C-alpha cells in the first residue's frame, strides 16, 4: 500500500513538471565545433533523460558481462546449497520415520554438499544413533563439541551417549562442562545435581542449583521446591554427625516447602530433641494436614522422649484431629492406643477401616487381638487376611519401593522423584515388615503368658491331653492348638462392645494348609 502511494506521488510530480515546462515555452541554442543545434526546452529535457537512460543501460550491460563468471559461480553454489538443505530435510524425515539407510544416505549427501554445517553434523550423529553405530555418533558429537557454535549440542550428545553405555563419569564430565559454559542450561544443571546427590555431595548440588537459578534457568517455585528437597536430604545426612546444622537445614527446608514430609519429619524430631516442642509440633501438624504420613506421626509421638504412652496417646489425638477422616489417622491413633493399652480406643479407631482393611489395618488388628486377649488364633487369622488385603502407600520412585525417602530416584537419578502413593505390583513394603515384627512379638508374648494361666488345677473328671508345644513358625504347616474344656480355659478379660465386622465361623481356606515342604509363606506371616 505504501509503495503504491509513493509510486502515484512520483507520477504526479513528473506530470506536474512536464506541464510546468509546457506552459513556459522557450528555446535552447548550442553552437559547438561548427554544429548549431536549436531546440525547445521540453525537447532538450527529453533528450537529456533519454541520454541518461541509455548510459545507465550501457553500464548495466557492461557490468553484467564483467561479473558473469562470479554470477555463474554464485548460481552454482546456490543450487548446490539448496540441494544440500533438501538432503538435510530428507535425512531428518528419515530419522523421524526410522529409516536408518535413508538417513545415512541423506547425511552423506548433506555433508558432501554443505560441508561441516551444524545441522549436517547433527544429522550424521542421529543417523549413526539410529543405525546403532555408537562410535560414529560419539565421533560426530565430539566434533561438534570442538566448535564454539555447536559446543553445547555436542556436549549434550556426548552426555546422552555416555549414559546409554553406563559411563557415569563421562556423563558427569560432559554435563559439568556444559554447565560451566552455560550455567542456566537446565539439562546440564540437573545432571550435575543428580550425580552429586547420588554421591552424597548435597552442598555441591545446592551450589549448582543456585548458579542455575541465578542465570534464569529455573522459575521461582521450582527453585524453592528443589532447594527444599536438597536441604532435607542434607539434614538427613547430618542428623547424627551434626544435629545443630541438620536442624537449621531442615527448618529452612520447611520454610521453603511446608508440605515436604521428610523435611518436616527431621525438623520436628530435631527441634523436639532440642526442647523446642511447640515449633516442632507446628511444623509437623502443617505437613500432616497436607500429607498424613506415619513418619510424621511417629516424630510427633516422640517429641518429648520421656513421655509416657498415655501422654503420647493424648498428643496424637491433636495431630489426628487435623485429618480425622483419613485412614492414616485411624491407624496412627490405633498404634498409640495399643502402646498405651487403651484397647477400646484402638478398636474404635480401626472400626471404620475393617470393611475393606488394608494390610497395615489387618496387622494392627492382629496385634490388638494378641495384646488384649492373648488370642493367638484370631491374631493369626488377621495376619492371614493381610496377605490378601489391599496395599498401603509407600515411598515409590520409578517403580522402586523404598523404606526411606531419598532426594533422587535410584533408577533414573531424577531429583524429587519419590512419591507417597500405592506401590504398583508390590505385595509388601518395608513398613509392613516392621508391622509384622510387632505382630510376631505380640503373639510370642501371648504364647509365653499362656502356660501360667493353664497351670491351674483341673477337674479330675476331665481327660487331659498332653501339653501341646508352642505353635511352630515353620512354613510347612501351622500346628493348631487342641481344644480344651471350658472348665480349664483361662477366663478372658472383659472388653467393651465395639462395632466390628462379624467374622464367619469358616473364614475361608486355611492360609497355611498342610502342604509338602518348600511352600513359601508370605514374608510377614506368623
């Protein structure tokens, strides 16, 4: 539009000039070397313009003739370059479609036509990767890393190749070089942080994180979360060797991420040990309200090491009031009640969970039956139900179930990969192993207490059977206790009536039937 307006303005000016000359007639006389030329001003102006046009045209033709070799060479180079970029396009399409042979041919054509362009080297490296030629791919990436314009691209390729062949040292070396050249480069900073976390160098990981954030490689929220994770890991590592420093690190981590369970657990435990129970309780309660976790409850229970079990039960009610309807609150309250021998409270807490109990709920019921009534049979029945019950949450990262939280995944090395969730395809978790040990201890205590009650005199009319040995824990079969007359059974302790699901007389097939030797019992079966 602007060009059209300018063109019209120029035409208008020319027309105005011609009209102006036509309205003012005159003549021009030239006397030169015997030549006499007399003409009007308008004709003279037209002749002058024609002479200028002819001069420009003649100069253009002469210039074209003299530059023809250069123009021919330029045309040849342009055609060659266009063919080279077309080869690059074909090669990238072949790489994307998985055509290794086509990608290799296109890479060779591109390198022959374009030379050592960044894209031709990248295409050569990708074609080699697609064909399984790791040496060729590494050579291409190494050549790129030696050129300033493609150094970061080459270092990234060398890092990927080193990780593929399992060379952690070479991968870390490439990542550190890339992070030195460009501190805000996300993949390089993440790789360095993850490697240092795996080596336990949390201070170095924090320094790398701060450099990345200073160069704009992280958003504010991501930086706060990652810093909190690294501080929590550092606090865990220093908890035994330097408690005061660990406490400072953990408290800072809770300020950055109040819902981070490991940070709140360590901060609460160390603050409680130093006597600052109020601040410890506040930190744990804030984290528990977001993520009810048994480790938080355990730290809250033992804020004051000298407290009695009754005092701990009273304290845990304050914590579970944050999430009263959560299953974890019920199990935490039941655990504290069993320790305090408040069996009524434990049954009431576990009651809502017994419709579809999880494995932990079943094991808590087994411990409750053994601790309250010394009923080994019911304890084992609940233990057997735990085998088929739903699983409980655990720390999971990339399919790996861990006993404790860690800052990075043991599989991929990803930072902040662990999540508290249901483990996929895992029957038991380390936490259930700990619960099973408590059940075993409760059953063993009930068995040890039984002979004292059975030592009372028996009526002479009753035909006594020989004393039965303690039930065997061997995996072949469960030794059942023979039935005894009601007259000599120890009287059970009175217990309040609690709403519980009715256990049928026949709970199903015996979980431990007599089978040939070699049958494997579940790891927490007692």
